[in-house]
C-alpha cells in the first residue's frame, strides 16, 4: 500500500483553524477518499489518498 499526497499544511495553523481537515472534506465531497495524517518529521499535516498496489501475481 502507498499513498499519494494531495496537499501539505504546516502544523502551526491558528487556534480553531483546521485547513487540512477542510481541504480533505472538500476532496471527499468530490468523491476522492482523502484523509489527513501527521508527518512528524516535517511537522506538517498531509492530505493523502491511499492506493492499494496489486502484486501482479496470478
């Protein structure tokens, strides 16, 4: 399984502001199964779409 990053948002958004969640909700409204994850290394929220890769076996 892998994921495609649609957008990244800095973790330091103003209190009460959730730009990554709002962006993901808009993508879900368009039919894309977007979720928000935290990238601790870069201190950012990522909006991603998971992709399931087939192993190519029979």
